[in-house]
């Protein structure tokens, strides 16, 4: 049971950090605007930067679940809106998973700290979270070799339709957010995830060195 708690602790913390990183970068308006400059989106779309900025505001609000399809319909066609509806559903599911993961993390951390000692908790955090570094390394290699194939596989895994297959000649969504936009945002997500993992591992290392064993907790 203790081992199972340890596994769930690592899973729940990892899910919390990953989803938080995805959300923070997906809602980062400045990144969108930087990407527009790098990918010459004004020229590609024929829209001014002020209009593009307004569209980004609506996209971010939509992803946050703060609006319905009407936020997007003035700019995008039915297929694009339908795809964004699927994306919004994924973000909604991710938020639920994050809330559950936060609850599990707090509960299991409290269990280990009170019943097993903070030293054992520190070991779980420090060593257990290294699994994520292995996954990050493998995914980074795959993306560096062929990002297009990785991105295609991602869509096949998370979407049950082909609405994500947009036409770069006619669809504004793909003109605004081309592949380099997504490769860049994934790099930012991975870096944020890695930094947050490392911070927690340093906290775990501190507890390994300075924390108390179970018998010390019981004695107290």
C-alpha cells in the first residue's frame, strides 16, 4: 500500500505540474504576439496586428472555458470552430485532472509527512520524479528528429476526428498558428515543467538531508 501511495504521489504531482505548465503557456498572450512576428502572420493572414491581438484574446478566453463558440465565429469557419470545441473540451478535462491531482498530492504528502516521516517523503519526491526526466528526454529526441510526425501522432491520440486537418491556404487558424508556433510552445511547456520538477526535487533533497524518519515522528 505504501508503494502504491508513492506511485500515486509521483503521478499526481507530475500531472499537476504538467497541466499547470500547459495552461500557463497556452494563456501567454505575449508568446502568441512574438510568434506572429517570427512567422510573419500579418502578411500571411492579411490582418493587422490589432485585429490579431483581439482574436488571440478570444482564443485564450475560449480555452479557459470563459466563452462559447460565439467568441470564435466572427473569425473562423465551422470546421475550425468545431476543432476548437474539441480543444476546449480537452482543456476542461485537464483542469478536472489537475484539481483531482492537487487533492491527491496534498493528501498523500500529508500521509507520508505524518505517518512515514519527512525523510521518506523527501526520497519519494527526489527519486520518484526522475521518471519524468527520462520521459522528457525521450520525447525531446523524437520531436527533434521529426516534429511533424510527433504532432500528427499527438492529434491521432487525443482527437477522434480529423477536424484538426486544416487547409493552410484557406483556414485562418492554421495561418495564425502554424507548426512553428506549436513546436515553440511545446519547448516552453517542457522547460517550465522541467524547472518546476527540479524545484520539487530540490525540496525533496532537502527533506532527505534534514527531514525526520518515521520513528522520530512517532516518538514525538
